[in-house]
């Protein structure tokens, strides 16, 4: 790993903030590194308020969206809430559907089938709307590039409202309203909302029009926090407020469907990390293995017994998903070795029988293994479909744009995208993608970077420091868990490999005779020899709490050692 020590702010700035907030200089340094430089900003960071959320009408077309929904309700039109099959899409559909249903009965949901329809708005979905007399489709977490499909719907007398957060193409669909903070002509102050976040802004605008304040929408924030966590959007600004309150709802009064998932776990208080690794994969498993509608059914359930049944089914989908993803990862790794492609700048693999629902997860695993932009292809109908994942600092969306002449369709973000192409184009595309990446990537990005917030001594690690660090949560992109570095530490004689094949490293260290502190390094068992023979090492870690027999103690969560 490449250790990068973040630049330290100016001493006078640290001193000024430290005095203003009456905190240790280390805390002031961490806040400045997060762009927080005044008492007012620190107050918003540590004590987020729902009042800090922006006026939803600052978003381009919000007035048109509200007016069109009000018109539909006044005329008794049937409204179809349409969304993508991943966590962001299904939570967004559950959110808007359950909100509208409180006052209006003529609402239904539609999630496209991952295998028969693919990503985004589909002709099948529009035909379903026509056959069932829907005259308004509200598309969530998709639609920003659905120009032909929106036009097709218009011919059938069906209007679209699009709520998306993906990058638009050169042309915006001719819909009744297009809500997307990434539109060039949208002056909305916060650009990093997820799809469910854009859906939340829509219900915020509807509630405001009806004279209701933001507090009435708190029960919907468990869905928004789940989407923020799963979609790996920055937990800064408005997302921080939504995630902060959403986590409170998840832990205190979650909707029945989320409660049914949580009750299967042995956890009392969930963090954003738990949402990412525990709740999100289960919701996602429905769309990956069966159909995204199962997730919507769970998230909109009103009866606990029914929700329990849905949660049980989804648990089964998730177990099957895990088995498939392990199997395909092994095959993909073999393919890379057989093709002797270890020295390339990209990993591009294809097998027609691979399950389309898990290729995104496999792409993430391959990226972790080889640390380079990765594409995993499978056959989907008479086309090839792929999931793309990237490494930190490299925009895979731009790289795909440079290969557009070999691609039929693509969309996504800087670090994750999806695409389809014809089978004949695969060899040409594979070669071109390698060329584009090799010509544009900075070679150092191919080594994982470990960003370190501050170099500290072990004596600085105290319960008081931990109490304040916990208030930096929720953590995520833009506000990662602080990582520290300490040099010249030595093992106190307890270091050993633990777990299956001794894959993990358990240790206790001190520095210049300081009080020893224990720690764990997951998947760092191979580094055990570095701690032997009284060696002096540098360690990079975050600070964590370990609970054993009811006693809570501080421990180091090791990231790397040298």
C-alpha cells in the first residue's frame, strides 16, 4: 500500500479552531482536513439539523413535478412509481409509493426485470403502463438518458417525471419534469444526492405545498440512509444530515421491513458500515437473484408477520448470491491467469453463463485483488452486458465514453458503471479499453492508497479522544473514519496469527515504554514476521472499541504496517 499523509493545516489555523471549540489540537486538525474551519461549521457537523436541508424548490423543474402530481391526483389518474432494481432504486420506489399512498389510492410500483428488461426505463414497463391505464410514470434512480423511451411514452399519452442523480447526456428527455442535481442548468446547491435522496426532495416539496414541515417526513429517512450507504455517495452536506437522522430512525423506529431484517441479526445499534454490509446486500439480493419487486414488498409491508416472511425469502436470495459470487470470482481469477493478463492496466473478463445479478460484486472483488479498472461481462439475451468498477482517482465513466463507438449503451458514475455491446464488438472494445486506460491513468493509482489523517503517539489515544471521534460519524466518502500513523512501536510479545489459516493478526504494542494497547489486523496475518525479534515498526490504524465480557476497551484496527 501507498501511505499518503494528508497535508497538515497551518498551525495558526489549528490553534484558532482549537481555541474556538475548546478541543484538543488533534481534533481541530481533523476538522480542518474535513473543510470545517469555524464554530458554526463545526456545530452543523456535530449537531446536524433537519432545518439545514435545502429548499427542494431550488432544484430545476421541482415546481413542474409537484404541479404534475397534483394535477394527476385532482383528475384521479393512475400513477406508476418506477425504479431501478438496486438498493437506491427500490428504496426510492418504496419511499415515494408509501408517501403518495397515504392520501391517494391510485398508485402502483414497477421494478424492471434485471434479465428481461435490463437497467433503467424499459419499453416493456411503458407498455405495462399503457395496458393498465397509467398516465403518469415517476422514474426514480434512472431515466436521465431515456430520451427515446420518454418520447415513446408521450405518443401513448403517458407523461414522465424523472428523479435521477446520474450524469445526463447532451440532451435531457422531454418529460413533464426532470429532477437531477447534475443537470448543467440546475442550480441546486448540493450535487451528491443519491436517487432516493432526489425522491426525498420531491416528497419534501409535496409536503411543503400541503403545509407540512420537514419533521413529518422523518419516518422515511431509514430508506434514505440505507440508499446513501449502499450507493457509496459522499456523506457530506445534505447527505450527512439525511444519514444522521436516518440512522436514528433505523435504530429507534425503523419501518417493519427493515425491522424484520435487523431482527435476524445479533446487533443492537447499527452504524453506516452495518447498513452497507448487512442491510444493503439483502435488499440488493432480491433484484440480483429474483426480482427487485420483492425488496419493494418488504420495504412497504404493513404487517410484521408478512414482513418476516419477505425477509426470510430475501435471506435465502442473499445466501444463494454469496455462493454464486464466490464461484464466479474463482472462474474470473482463473481466466485472468490463463490469459496471462496480470501485467495489463485493466481486467476485462467474459463468460456467457455468469449470473448477471452478481457480476458487479465480482468486478469489485477483482478490483480489490488486482487494483485496476475492471469489467466483468456476461451474455444477456443476444447482447453482452458488463459491470465496471474502478480504482480510486480514475474515472471509468470517462474511459467508457472514449470507447463509445464500440458500445451500444452505458451509464453510471466515476467509479461504477454498466454497459451493453454486441458480441462481435467485444474483442475490439477490450483492446480499446486497455489502450484508453493505459494512456490516461496515472501509474501510481494502480497501487492502493492508504490516506492517513495524522501522525500521533500512542499516549494520545484516550477514552476522551474516542468519545469525540465517535461524534464524527456517520462515516463514509468525504468523511472517512480517521486513520492515524504511529512510528517506532514494538510488539509486547503477544503478536500471533488468528482465525482460519491464521489470516488475521492479533497484537499488542507500545512506544517508548508507553502503556501497551492491543489491536487486530484483518487479513494481515502474513505481516506477523515484521513484528517479531523486537523490530521497530510503523503502524497505520483507526481507533476502535472492543467489548469483551461487558468490558469496553480501546483497540487499534490495523490497516497496514511497515
